[in-house]
């Protein structure tokens, strides 16, 4: 049986596929992608799936942004992560952030402003309870797709998702500043 030897720096780097590492803006771009696809989808089932994917990407955007803010920097003396307090302050205007002290790598978020509260509520229901109800409230699809199943009581899906995307863009601009 051969004895395993630790890889030296050059061997380790030769195994690394840098093209496989996602861009830091990946979740933001994923949100943009799924919303743009949904905005051109008139089939109700396919539209529902695209909106579900948008919700998950938006949720993940806030989760990964919060996690990244906790581990953005490293103390050069100790090698320990240092919080990006400015990024956390930006995010806390839009989401609540919870960090488990016993598992410091575990970060959760929850909605804080009206848009993120509704986004998290819709995503949670769709992910953990039942698929979201979407009705065609008029002939101009996908614009006339509404959340809900009570005629005359729905909320326009794309209008809400565009508001959510505008908020995500604003958050990203603040984080990039």
C-alpha cells in the first residue's frame, strides 16, 4: 500500500480548475437570468417553474451575500475571518441575518423589508408546502399571470418579481460601492 504524501503547492495548483469557480456576482446574474426567461414564458407551468427558480436564486443571493460578508477578509496575523461590517450593514437594511455561534459557518437570513418579507414568504410556501398558485388573470401572458387562485384577488407576478429584482440591483450597487 502506497503512503499518501501531501501535495506541494505546485501540485495542488495544477489540480485547480479556475474556470469552475463561479464569479462572485453569480447569484445576482442567476436572478437576472430566471426573471428574463420568465418574462418571455406564456406557458403557466413553465412560468411557475421559472418564478420558483427566480425565488430560489433571490433567496440564495441574500444568503450567500451574508455568508460572504462574514468571511470576506482574513486577519493576516491569525488567518481568522474578519467580518465586512459595511456589507453587513447594507444587507441588514433588507434582510435579518442570523449567525449560529456554535457553527460560525452557518448563516441564515429572513425578510426584513416588505419586498424581502414577501419574497421569503412566497419562496418558503412554494419550497416547503405546496407549489405556488398562478392564475391567468387576462389574455396578455405572461404579464397577466397573478399569484393566487381567487379571481380578482391575485397579485401580478412579474410586477412583484421586477420589484424584487430592482431591490437586489440596489443592494448589489450598495455592496459594490
